[in-house]
């Protein structure tokens, strides 16, 4: 599936950055916020893959950053 691997990695990175912002100091939080913005822009560049990952996560009742590429491709094959 198109760009699913990148989207899964970006969602994990997004979760990591959000956690860093919540737990980090001011200096690293600013850098993390800028990187988070870049990550979100990259995610929006792959709307079909993002939708597939989110749909799979919802169906599995899990957080999107915990879904694997394999699960997404297997779930998409069931449709």
C-alpha cells in the first residue's frame, strides 16, 4: 500500500514528539514543536495511507502509532 510505511513511522514520531513536548524543557519543546509541525505536514501529504492506518487502528481499537504496516496491509486486504 502506498506510503503506509512512511505514515506509520510518522505517526510514531508524532506521538514521541508530543510526549517530548509535554515532558521536556522549554528549549527542547520549541524544537520538538517545530519538528511536530513538519511531521504533520508530511502526514497530510499521504491522505490515502493515513486514512488506511487510522481506519485500521480504529478497527483494532488501538492508538494509531501502535499499528504496524503489516496490520494495515492485511486489514486493507479484507475490504
